[in-house]
């Protein structure tokens, strides 16, 4: 398992009974998590002294309950390349805060690859699809990449720009695009554009800006094939994230081998997770598939 264990401003304190107890900077939140099917004693004080609690509804969805929680606050993450990122957080629909902290395991990995390539004089163009509030975009840009950030939500792209500005990356070479990811990739193929790296973090289900329907099981394999056409002849890396139960690491690995196996490099897939302070165990948080160029295996 790849662990996001470099956080100072974020922590999974405990998890029990379908919920996780988290520290986001100075604030404690309780949010549902479908992986937490165990029911252990809730001895941590945060369960009682929380600042926010997202209550799941039996009918679907849910709502937040707040206790002395600001509308917005910031946390920071320091990459292993000695660059610090700043993220604006705010609780919004369906339990989210605007950040998936487990993805730091991937930020650490590809930021090192990009920095080494950039220091060697190579320009690294990264395509970030389903880019959300920009965690991966900021990590890539901080390492020296030129990034094309694509998301179907205008609000998420605006939020990502705020994070970039707060991280000192407001002037970084990032193209911010509100677009349907599949249609954008198809247009890029027709334009003849190419990238050294692709990142994709697709939702299980979603809609594009014009109502286009995305269902990951039906669409992900074809999208990998399309993105393969956008890669240079010597790509640096390719990353796929999945929070969908049916797309286990072995499935991600198989898809990547069939679509990217012609490139000289290494393909690996595994769960990603967050350490839990109480008990010292690990909370699984989805899976990732990675390709990296042969010369960058170390």
C-alpha cells in the first residue's frame, strides 16, 4: 500500500462505526467512510469535541452539523521536493472539504519524477483530467511542470486557482480549462498535441458541463486508450486514481499494461491509504495505477 504519511496539518485520529475522526489543521471533523465497517470503542476526545459532523441520510445524501467551525480555512502540505502547498478548505455537498489528503502519496511520487526531469533540462507537460481543486496540478507545477488542468465544474476550477495563488503558484504555467474531459482529449488528439505525463482522477459517475454522462466502468478503458495517443514517444509517467470498488489495483494494472505496455517503463498498482493515529493501523482510501519511465524507477 502507498501511504500518505507526510502530513503535518492533517490526521486521521480514529475510525469506527462507519465514520472517521479527522484533524484538518486546528479543526476536528467527523465524516462517513464506507470502508469503516468495524465498530471499536470511541475513546478519543475528538468524537465528543468535534467542529463539524456530516450525517449520512438513510435516503441518500446527508447534511453537515457545525460546532464553532469557520466557513473556510487553510492547511498546508510540504512536498519532498521542499515546496509547500496551501489548500483552502470548506465543507460542502456530500461530506467533502475540497481535498483528498490520501493523494499526497501520489503527489510525492510524481513531484520527484518531474523535478529530476526538469533539472535534467527536460520540459514536462502534464495533462491533469478531472482535476478537482488542483492538488495534483499544484504538486506538478511546484516541481517545474507545465500543466493543463481540466475539470467540468467551473466552481472547482475557480477553487483550484485560489489554491494556486495561496501556494505562490499564481504565475505558474498552468492552463485552467472548464471542459468535458473526454471531449477535450479527443480535440487534443486532432490538434496533434502531446504530453510527457497524464494524471486522471475520474469520478465513479458524473456529468460534463453540457450534461454529458460519465460512468467509470463504461468509459475508463477507452479514455486510457485516447490518452495514450496524447503521450510523447518517451513519456515520463501516467497516473490513474480510482475510488470505485470494482476497479481494484489488479484491474488498473491490467488496463494499463494493455494500453501502455509498449512504453519502456514500469507499471504498478496498489491501494492508497492514510495512517490512523489511534491503534497505528491504516485506512484504505482507494487505489492508484502508475506507469513511470524506465530510467526513473528509482
